[in-house]
C-alpha cells in the first residue's frame, strides 16, 4: 500500500529554490538556476489587466542566485529544493 502523498513545503523567504525563468527573445535557451528566496512581493502584485501595459509583468519572488545575481520569478517559475 503506498504511503500518503507528500506535499511540497511552502515557499517562504529563506527557502532554497530552483528557478526556471521563461525564455526571452535575447536568451532563448532556458537554464535552471538555484538560489534562495530573499523577498515575497505577494502583497504588491497587480493583475495583468491592472498594470496598464503588456511589458514587464510583475513577479512575486525575489531570488538571490548562487552566482550572485538577483532575479524575480513568478510562482510557476520556482520549485523548492
């Protein structure tokens, strides 16, 4: 009999994550990076229609990558490690 399904831990500030940012025109290849969540902007997010633009969508998470870069990602771009 299989055991209970394991749910992933919630993502919070300090969580180690892998980030798969969406491909961009100038960087078409997707790369998986690892880092640590340093901020959660959930309270600041606006719906796409409320932005008044179609470029530069808001992202919920700020992640300090292991190589020193800071990136911003949406919920579906990160996975806890």
